[in-house]
């Protein structure tokens, strides 16, 4: 067995947590049943850089059920659940991950996964793909395809495609409706605030919550914050999204105006330094700052460290920064708050995302000869199949078109 984990003795608890996740991931379990019977991934090696959580472990088991060999590492230094990593190691999976990885270990583990010579990559944030293109280009001819999980990774991959730097096809799993309209909205909306509350025990009700960015993740955070009784302010650079936020009933203003008003700030943009030192200088005493975007660049943590006269950890992964006679508090070192300070998205919503991943791998392998080095969206019929499987898992039935209705929708000559 090849693994590096924090404590192999945590495996028993990890196995229990994986079992609990499986009970809530009925759609993915249906795919596992088919994979076990058909073995569509037999003979293929899959290299993964995903958050090593109980839900990801269910995906790993599903890919293995399909016949694949899997090697996995984390995609964020603070997102690994150590008991789950131990459980995967005990099951014989090649796994390199622990919570609190150094930068050196983080990239050493990514390289270790690449050195298993995968035929397929599954990435969350594009670090695995980037490392392959930068330092392991000799392996690219043997890589059939990849799948990317998150918005930040898709942004990077589209930039690679635009620069003609992308050398093998990537399935943009994040672009599936069953991913970005479910995981991003419902998952991030709940789990980001869960992370803030676990880190700080902050009462959301009555607070002014500033949501930085109004994409699908920001919409979810804003909706859930309002549901918990907060006054919500949205900041945006995109005119249409700002308009959506205003039409949804939220206050919209520039970040410079919002900074002195907020009690809690949550960044969800995928961009860099959307909260900078100028903003933090004018925040009120006791303001709490958290990031729910993939990388730890959305908040200028380096600038905050340089500006602070004193820093102390007052609760696990909840730091107080004192400067100019006041203090502000940072959750999870500015990394993904939902995974650094909590457990990430609930299992049920991750079932949808990981159905897309599993079917994306199957599709990429089956169509490898047809795909060019571009970023692709999965076909709509796969997206609809995932939705159907989830409805089935939830015990929900829907109508079907009659033959007359289907004919009407496909014709043009019947009008008023």
C-alpha cells in the first residue's frame, strides 16, 4: 500500500463516516451498481486531486467498482478529513493527504499522484492539470481526458485553452446544471455559513453579512444568510449579477462602501484580493472575515499579516488580528471556510456532483478518440440522467410528456 496520512489509526471512524455518506448518496450508489456490473473503467488509472472527504471516498469506491485503479491527494491544504484518508489507505487506495499540509507536502503529493501515470485526471482547482502541463508533459500522450470540479479550475482551464496551452481534453463538470445550480448554490450556501458558525459561534441573525460575488455560490450564501435573519449586502463587478442581486432584494454597493458596514464578510468570487488591506482597515471592531472560494487569495491574508500588530488563535482555525486599536477575525486562514472549519457540502448534494464526475470519466474514456484538447461540457442527456437518478433516490416522481405533447414541442406548424 502507498499512502501518507496523519494517523492510520483513525480509519475506523473514517469508515463509519463513509458509510453514513453512502446512505445519503443514493444517485451515486445507483451508478456504482451499474459500474460493478459493466466495468467500464477496467484497466484505467485515475489520478485525483480532490478534497479528501467522506463524499469523495464514495466517489473513489464507485470508480474502483468500475474497474479503475485510483490514486488521490487533496486539492487544498486544509480540506482533508484525516479519518477518511486513513480509511481509504486501509482499503488499499493510494492516498497522500492530511489536514494542514505544508506547501512542500501539498505539491509533493500532487507529484506522487502524477507519478502513478494516470490515464484520466480528476481535479478541483486545476493544480493537478497545471503540474502535469508544467513538469510532466511527457505523460500527456497517455492521458485520455480529465474532469474539473470547480469554477476556479474552469477559469484556469479556459485560459489555458485560449492560450493553446491545454494539451488534453477536459470535461467541465462544474458546467453541468446538476453541479453548478445545485452544489454551488445549495451546497456552498449551507456549508460556508456552517464553517463560519463552527469557527466563531457567531449568531447570523441580526448581523450585516457582506457577500462578495454573486455567482451561483454567492447567491447561495446570500440566500441562506437572509434565511438566518441577516441583513445582506452584495458587492459585484459584473453589472448583470449586481442587477440580479438587487432584484433579489439585496443591497448592492462597492466594496469600499460595504467594508465599514459588515459584521461578517464572505468572499465567493474566484478572484484575487477582493478584500484588501484598505477594506480591512475600515472594518468595524470585531468584524469576521471568511473565504468560500477555492484559493486563499480572495482575502489579502499576507497584507493582513503585515498590517497586524498582534495575531493569536482564539479558537481552532479562528485568528484574531489586532491593529490600530481594533481587532478583526479571520476564519480558516483565509482558505475554504466550509472545509477548513467544517465538513464541506452535505453528502446529498455532493452525490449530484460526483455522479457528474463518474459519468464524466466514463464519457471521456468512451469518446477519447473524438475529443480535442479543449474544455467540454457533458451532454445534456447525462445531466438529465443525474437529475433523474437523484429524484429516484429521493422518492420523487414527475410527469412524462404525452406523444401529442412531444410532437407539439418538436413541430412548428401548429399555432394560434
